[in-house]
């Protein structure tokens, strides 16, 4: 999996980069390769503070038209990364279930 980490209005240090990378690498066995994961860390209001630490994760899977995209916003980046990781896990599980079911439909008339 290729992981791209970028920042907007924030200085990225190694702790933040490694933490984000560690959280996303948990999904390496759940997805097919070659996947591309873009993580964007953004400080929306600058030095004023508040709940402005936004994390966007976009996971592009091979052969898929639409990427999986999640956002989370809290008052610190580590919390935002954790929240985005939980949301991404739910999206991946939902995607895997959708693939497993495929085009099968349950007719209401049969039941």
C-alpha cells in the first residue's frame, strides 16, 4: 500500500506521520494491492484553536471507480486520526460485504 501524508496549515513532525501510518497499516491485510492511501492533516482555524484539527483519508482501491473517503475533526490530531481510522474500518467492512453479496437480490415476494 502506498501511503501519502500531507499537511495543510500544519507542520508535520515524525511522531504524527508515524502515528497516522501505523493506524492505516492495520488495514493492509483487508484490502487488495496496489492500493493508494492519501492522508491529509489540516488545521482549519490556524493558531486560534478549537475543534479544528481535520483529518481526511482517501483510500483508492484497484479496479474501483469510487474511492473510500472519510473525515474526522477533533481538537487534536491524534484523536482525529483515531476517529478517522474507526470510520475507515467501517467503510472497508461495508465495502467487503458489498463485494461478497454482489448483485444478488432478495425478492420480497418470496418471503
